[in-house]
């Protein structure tokens, strides 16, 4: 829930700044990518049972944050530009975590399957679009539709997959509660 609330705040800030001062909201993407990376690394750390994988996640998280800190410390101007390393590395690591989670739990009924699939779809689309950077890829002029529409569509799909996971959790928890009450 904290993940969704934080992303909502970031999204609202991005649109508000973009509306008030067009093209000056790019810096918010850095908060988004880093927050998403940290939060979902912690989530996958909690989901995995294997201690080696857990240690690897902690190591990767620490190294990635150290590298990003050094990059922004050595080149503060990058805060106002697209940071290809940040986009590709943070998102790719999360895709690997999600794929590994699905593979490790494929034989079991497990929670977070819909979330993991949605995350993979969204991040692969997002990586593709964000790495195109400032290229102006307009699909139609009237009505104006550019390549960023796909990021929005896949973000909505990701949100839908989170909603499906929430419905699944609700049903499982309600069933468990009913079973306990019947005993």
C-alpha cells in the first residue's frame, strides 16, 4: 500500500509541475526510479526464502545506491537530465528479481504472481520508452499521441495486475477467516 501511495504522490507532483512549468518535471523521474527500486528490492527480499538470494538482493541494493550516489555527486547536472544508467539498471534488476521469483515459485500456488507479471510488462515497456530519451516519437498529430502513451497504458495494466493481486489476497484472507470461524 505504501508503494502505491508514494507512486501516487510522485505522479501527482509530476503532473502538477508539468502543468505549471512544462518540461521542467524530469527530475521527478529520478525519485520515482530510486524509490521504486528500493521499495521493490525490499519486497522481493521479503518474498524470497533462499538466504543466498536475499543476501544478493541486499548487496545489489547497496551497490546500486552507492553507484547512483557517486554518479549524481560527480555530475549534479545529471539530476536535470535523463539518466540512462539509472533507468536501465534499476528497472532491469527489478525485472530479473520478478522473473526469478516467478521461476522459483512456478510449481507452487503463490502470492505476487500477478504483481510480478505486471511489473515485468510495465518495466520492459518503460525501459524501452525512457531509453528513447528526448526523441520526439509522435504517432499521430491530431489528436496528438506520442510514444509515451504506451508507458501510460502499461502502467495502467500494471495497476490492474496489482488490483487483481489485491482481490486474490482479499479472497484468500476472507476464506481463511471463514475457515477459522467455522472451527
